[in-house]
């Protein structure tokens, strides 16, 4: 079965392909020659993931999935959340985003946070959601060179390294995205067995 992933990021697609059952082939938008801008106008991760997958399904009438991810900080009432990528402005600057979070938490003792990924799968016209989450907290200064986004300031629960300090394969074992993808892969495997 072919599944279109609502992304142009081939590295992200390759990562996901490795976690999928052998019977599933993940295609990017580029792979299928789709070049339109995909709307992301909702105010929840679920809403954005759904809007993206529904848009692709309406345009191409093919099985597809989309994801959205956010960092949710307890002391900031769940912010930056769905606005994580553009928290400090429309240019999506990770350094500016991290600096804004650190500044907002500078006098805050409660630094509890979580990363959450939501996947919307549309299979034969039916939508199913999958969620992956990792709890942790925001440290006081950036640590590590790896990863991306907020990884240098996020310390996952039970670890003494930020996501940015972890080897990629270790991060991928516990990350919110891999947890959501794992649920998606399990569902697709079961779906294929029953066909």
C-alpha cells in the first residue's frame, strides 16, 4: 500500500519509512508531484493535522497522513503549543523561539513541559488520529548541538541529557514523533493483516 505523507521533507519521510511495515510505502508530496501550499490555520495540533490530511485527500483522493507537533509548557498554559514553530514570529527562527520561552520562564519555578505529536491518517476516506507524547521540563539554558527546534532546552523525564545532547537513534526511541508513528505503524500492520 502507498501512503502519501503531507511533507516535502524527505529525511522525515525516510525516518518514518523505517518504522513502517514492509507492505507500506511512504511517499512525500514531491514524490507525487504535488506542489500546492497546504493550509495550517487551526488552533490545535489535531486541527492542523486533520486540515492537512483532508486537504491532500480532497486533492488527490489517495490514502495519506499528516502530523503536527508542539511543545506544551504548563506554566505558559500550554503555550507555545500549536504555534511552536512561529512562537517568536513568522520567520520560524528556532533560536528566537527558545529565547522567548527561556525569557518567559526566567522567574518561573514550574518548568514542566511535554512534546506532543498528533497524526491524522485518512484511509479509504476514514480519518483516524494517533498521538505520541514525551514528558519532561525546560532547563534554564541551552545544552547540546543536535536535534532541532526546542531540543536544546527540553530535558525528557528520566534522562540527564536534553534532546539536543542525545544521539539521534536514542532520541528517536523515546520521542513524541516516534511514539505516534509507532501507533500508526501498528494500526496499518493490523489493517493489512485483516484485508
